[in-house]
C-alpha cells in the first residue's frame, strides 16, 4: 500500500510542540478513563468485575495495537488528521456510557456487541493518535528524544486518569456525566490544536467550525446529563426512580412502582430489597440467630446500611449495643434521612443503641477490640473478587476471634436454587471454623428461594421462642426451612473458599450461567 508523504514539521515552533506534548498527556488520560467507564458500566450491569475489566483492558489494548499499525498508512497533514481523530473520539467516547445503559434492556448479545464496538473503536482511535503525534515531534528533534517525551507523558496521563476516575470523576459526576465531560476534554484538545497551530491546517475555519459544533453538542449533553441519566435509569429500572446517588463506591437507586407504591432499592443495578416482601428476608436473617442460645446483648451487623436488619434486632430488649458496619456513608445516610426508607426501617438507625461505622467490614473485623455474642453478615452475593474475600475462611477466622465463646453468627448466602454450589460453599467454609452449622432457606417473591447459614462457636444451643408479632418467621416455619429438596443440593463436591483461592465467585458465575 502506498503511503502519502508527511508534511514537513522540522521548523515547528517550540510553543506549538509543547501544545502537542500536552495533548499527548490529555489523550492518554481520556483513553484510560473511557476504558474505566466501559469496564465499570459492564461490572454494574453484568457483575463479575474481574472478568469485565479483563475483557475491557485486553480488547482495548488490542484495538490500540491495530490503530498503531494502521497509523503507518496515514500521511500528509498529520496535525490535521490528529484533530479529526480527536473529534471522532470525543463523540464516540462521550456517548459510550449512555449508549451502553440504553442497550442493556435489549437482548444480552446486543449489549455485548455494543460494548465490544465501543471498546474497539475507542482503542483504535487512541492507538492512531500517539504514533501520529510522535511522527510530528520526531521531525523537530531526534527519534530518541521524541519517543522519550511522548511515552513519558503517555504514561503520566494514564496515571492521572486512573487515579482521577475513582476519586473525583465517578463520585462527583457519575458514569454518564463523566463520559460527556471526558468527551468534552477531547474536543477541547482539538480546539487548542486548531487555535495554536492554525497555520498547519488546509481549511482552519472549516475545521474550527467542526470543533465548535462538537464542543457545543457535548456541553449541552453535559448540562443535560442529569435529565439524561434520569431517562436512562427509568429505561433501565422500568419503575419510577424516586432517588438516585452515585457514591464513591456504588450506584444507589430507589424506585417506586406505579401501581402499588412498592419501594425498591437497587445497588449497581441489582435489587437489594422490595417493600412488599423485605420483611420475609430480614425476619429470616435476624430472628433465628438472635433466638438461638442465650438472649443477645452486643450485636454486630456487617452490611445492612438500610437499617432494616437493625429494625428487627431492636425487637430484643436484651440488646444493649448494635454496631453497624457499612462501607458507603451514602448508604447509611439513605437509611437515616430518606423518608421512604426510614418509614420502612422504623427510624431504627436513630436509636441510641446503634453505632454506625462507615468502613470496610474486613478492616473493621480485623482491627476491632469489641467482642460480640451475635454477628449478622448481610453482604451482597459474591459476584466479584472483592466480595469473595468476605466469604473466605480467613475472614470467618477473624470473625470468630471477636465472638464470645458461646456466640453465634448468620450469613446471607444467596439462593440455593439459582446459586446452588456457591451457597453450599459458604456452608463448607463456615464448617472449617465453627462446630455447629444450620443451613436454612425461605421463599421471597422478589428473589425466589433464598438461603442462609447459622453458625455457632458453642454446641448444644437451643432455640428460644421468637418475638411476638412477626409476619413470616415462626418456630414451625424455621424447622421447615431446614429441609432442602434434592434440586437445592449441589451436583458436585464444593470447595472451601479462601482469599488465596477465591473459588466462590467463579462458582457463583457458573451457577448463574447454569453450568
């Protein structure tokens, strides 16, 4: 294939060269942020963050390689070609997040095609830019110097982008607004290039018009991002979204169904509870463990920032202290201040018995000086490696260390129907640390059959009567909940889950795929 001869940039002024060098840093920053946005959206919607980020990074780098190879066939006015690439990247990257959210309710394969299309296109465009700018800069200095300058700024930009995304962009802007804003930054790079290097363009006024039109469009999208996000979430959740918050850790959404006022909480797109049947879950989670053995006094709740488990614990007059550990302060703020949630939890988090700790449960348990006679573990399902450690034998060993000699714990353990092998892996792992294990399950209409495991450091505990006024849990229903039909039993031996060999989240993914 013939190649067009490059323009002569040997006399490029130093100030113009500095503009191009700064562009390299910004291009790298934007590229890594697009990569993180796509990986985060896919993790939110599909789960299994290691899998999603591995695919995103791998295919993004592969597409960059293709773009770098294709750049050899681009000649002529390289600076002008760079500006056109920036404009295309601004539009594609800016629209990637909202497009993926809108694709998700369609067929799964359609979302997957769209995801790989965005990854490949953005990676390809980023891969084109760096070699083009390197060729321009190498004409006014040695290849050694230009490569050193370009690569050092490329890596620095990637560092800034990877740090800024979780600390600044995601919590302050959210995924959709961040995508528009980063697209706007790409367009601003194009604008500065046109203004500072105007004499290197064939038709600078026409190109400037393209740049301005792109900037105006992205500014409008950024200003309307709140309404666009609301539209996307309404499209995603179908029910009326009444509250939303992108925290530093997760996306929190509260919906209210149109027909019966059923309040629902979603975290990262996954249903956490529905008002119509949350009592079935929380009564099953709390009352067996609090009624097993002697009356409870000091209770630790790991997770459960909505305050619904605390509501049930407060039905025991013997309880003197409740420590609630939830990583996300926005979650406990929701459970403390948002009226539809405080109505459900009975304003339980305002009780003087409750002490809220917004920190990692793993760190809290490791460093705690308190000792508890009841521990309630209410974590999300182990759908990624970060959550898998909270279902590990090492974590249970640390939990056992802060329990009294006759203490008990309960762990929500996902569905023994939909996640059979990961459910029984929790039991197998608990058996490594505790002499007495009780497995049980209960039907919850919003989720299906849901499972729990109760474990005790002592043996021979007896069940005291449950509190009066419970809506679903009773001595008879708890006895029946311990009977599992054959289709709720694992089809193969299950392993012990360890931090060093986190099998549970692989089993969880396989269970959900029906393998």
